[in-house]
C-alpha cells in the first residue's frame, strides 16, 4: 500500500481529497496547512509520495518543496486551482513531479501518482548519471594533473608518465586515481 503524506492548504477540500485517496487504496498521513516543517515531517513519516493541495502555491510552499527535493527526494504531486504557467514552471523547477490543475477524482489518483513516481525515478536517474559524469571528469582532471607532475619530475613524455602510473596502480592493486592523488600529495608535500 502506497503511503501518501497529504498536505492540505485548502480546508474546504480536506475531506474530499482524503476520501478519494482512501477510496483509491492509499494509506493517508494527513497534515493540514503548510506551516509545518515539511522536510522534517517527510523525514519522520517517510512517505512514498507527498501530495500537496493548495489553492495557489506561494513562495513558502515552493521553498518547502525545494528543501524536500534536495534533502529527502521523493515524488511530489501538487493539486491546485492555479492555472498560471509561470507558477507551474516554478513548481516543476522546485521539484514537483506532477502539477494537476483542478479536479480530484478517485479513479484519476492512481494514474497521476504512477506518472509522478515514474517522472521522479527518471529525474533521479538523470541526476545520478550527471553526478557520475561530473565525478568522472573531476577524476580525469586529477589524473592529468598527476601525469603532468610526473612528466616534470621524471623528465619523461606523457605516455611514459601514464605507463608509470598504471604500473604503480597495478602493483599496489589501487585505482589510477589513488596513485594520481598520491603523486599530487607528494608534490604538495615537497613543494615542487
């Protein structure tokens, strides 16, 4: 059973939305108003998805969404009456996975939450790939720096420096980046 943290900023709809979620088969953890510390609440209850119902999401709502997306990433679905494209863009940029304008029907909830979950997983995969590429690029730069230092220390060409680094890595059963970091550290220590 999917656990939904329901944040209601619209008291007039609280019962209807909660009833629709329960009817659709979700476990609902309810909060009223966005005066709560949303990241702390998400940490405490660990929902599968956060659902925010707000007449018109303001800056405070968006800040809470940004904090959750950064610190406790999970799908966030926003139901609102606000049809302003600028507000929708801001919500998506803040970390909202699905922005639904008007109309809450029990039969629509499962597909909406499924789409939000799929989009969230896709975004997380892209972020992981980007992070891995950034790490790979940073590693590559450090290896190039170490190779340059080794070329200067040993008065050798690039290929010879790289071969020395590879041999050192293999003989010590280390990764090339570890050898590179050792070369850089030694250079810093000797102040060359």
